[in-house]
């Protein structure tokens, strides 16, 4: 299946969606709220339309599960072997604040595992991508596992909009001889910072959705880092296409 999909085609789709987001980003726009009280804008909707149209034009026709797409019951999707998992605008709160820390996330899932991922940050014009057994890249440069032992700082990534008491307690409990430095940033850029070796750890001890993490999870896997459950008793790994699309707490390191 992967041999029939060119990751650069997916990169192009993500960048086209990013261009549409940027057109709205520079204007005044309305903010609506979904039933769960999360915000949504015209940019989310337009980006989703572009991504879904683009993915359907690829040589392989696969189901799409998107935050802003149609709802799909577990009874339908549990039979999927491959499918696209999409967040057309990850970090809508950051988009609304106009701080530039939002991304377009597109992942290919095989059963319960991300095997291809693209994360594009339109304001920064930075794109990460990865394919299973092919490595992870940032703007074409391969990400290599770096040793941080010589660094004087222990960089901890935290959410700019979702910092919790539990996360702060975890950060306080980290035992390191190096000086701790907190790096706050939005969207899946947090995961990508660890993947490229610019941060040591990202603890997320609060709820996220599968489409928030899948694309960046693929990049982490291929960069030599790992995203794991924060619950030591969990031996099932960090899986996708669950009955509930809500992720459990996790740590990227």
C-alpha cells in the first residue's frame, strides 16, 4: 500500500490546505463553537475540504476520518485496514490568537498504527514528514537521533493552551542534573520538537484526540524517538482507531 502512495503528494495537499488557511489568517474571521465547546473557523472547514478532495485524487482510494469531516461510527471504521486520519487545522486556539503555532496534520493509519505522517506549519512554512522504514524529515533534511547528554539545558515542551496541574506536577518530579527549561508551543509542533531533537521530553497528561497526534507520532517513530502511554501498567502500546477516539495521557521522549 505504501508503495502506491508518494508522501510528496501528501505534502503538497497539506501545503495547499495551509495556503487556504493563510488567506483567512490575514483577515478578520468569525469563530463558531462545536458541541464540545471547541472553536472552529472557516479556515478549519476550507482546509478540510481541500485535504479530502486531494486525498481522494491519489492512486489509492481510502476512507478518511477527519476532525471536521463526517462522523463515522466505530462499527463502520473498525473494519478499515488503511485509512487517512486528518486534523485540517491543529491548534485552532493558536490560529485565533494569531501566534502562528498551528499545523495541518495528515496521517495514514494501518489498522492501529500510523505508517505515514505529514505535519505542516503554514506560518513558519516548515514541513515534517515520515514514512515507515524510510525515516523522518524536516523540509527534506533527515532527522537523526541526537544525544542530549552534553546539553546544559533539559528542555521540556508543554502546551501553550492546555497546561494542567497534573502536567506541572510531572515536570516538577523530573529528576535531572541539568537545568530545566520549559518551552511552550501550540499544536503538534510540540511532538515534532522532540522528534527533531530540539527538546528532551513532552509530557501530555490530559486528553487529546487521535487526529491531534497521529501524523506527528509517525514522525517520532521514524526519528528514533518514541511516544508512549504515561501509564506504566499499559502494555498495549499507543493505538489508533479505538472505539473512543480520545487518547490517553502520553509522553514523548
